[in-house]
């Protein structure tokens, strides 16, 4: 299943990556988005 992220989700991840000194793979980014994104973000919709 392919999932799409909203613009708000991408902005959240970009800001996190600018502030954090580590790197993430795609699975880790998806988990981070799900667990740490502000309420209303991380709204995944099937493609």
C-alpha cells in the first residue's frame, strides 16, 4: 500500500531533520511522523 503525506507532514519532518544531528531511513521517518507530529498532521491517505 502506497501512502501519501500532506505538505504539513513534510514540513514537520524537514524541521526535525534540520534540528537533529542524526539520520533516518524511510521507516524511521514514518514512525517519527506517526509518534511526534502535531495533532492533525500525519494524516495518511491511501493512494
